[in-house]
């Protein structure tokens, strides 16, 4: 009887160790998936020139300006808001990408954008534009 109880304890300990290894492996796998994912964020476009997109993020005193290089195959879309998933999805694509004449009007009108970067967060691979409800003040 004592031998049967001892063998059950050994089996339970082995199963517990195996479950511990599996859960550790799964958590490292999930962490790796998050690290390799492209970054997505919103910003107000300021300028598109010299292979870079300049945009601002934040409001008031916390507003900061960033410049990020554009990928060679950067695609530009009209953004469509999906109220069910609460995300901005890609709609119709602009012809010419970032060389489209619409980017010359950034001084007069403000364009909000949803920015999608590559997996290393080094270049912009997709812009989803939507027009802001606030007009820029002309001097």
C-alpha cells in the first residue's frame, strides 16, 4: 500500500514538471509573436518629402513631431472605420502611393493617418488616411 502511494506521488511530480515546461514554452512563444509584430499607431501628417513621413502625435504640450522613413513599397489607402472591431481598415488605394498630389495639400488641410510599420519598426509600409474635422489655420 505504501509503495502504491509512493509511485503515485512520483507520477504526479513528473506530470507537474511536464506541465510547467509546456506553460513556460507557450509563454516564450507568445512573447516572440508580440515582439515580431508590426507597430500601428495614429498621427497627424505634417510633411511627406525626401523619403520620410513627418507626423505629430499627442495633444497640447505633449505633442511631439516624428520623422520615419518610408518603405519602397509603401501603400496609401483611404481609412474606413469599422465600428464593430473599433479599428481603421484599408479602403480604396491611392494611385502613386506617397507621390500622390494629395500630399502637397498638407499645408492647407490636416490629414490624420493610421500608420503601419514593418516588423522591425524601422520603416512605414502602409498609411491609412482620413480627414480630420479640424482645419488648419492659415496665416
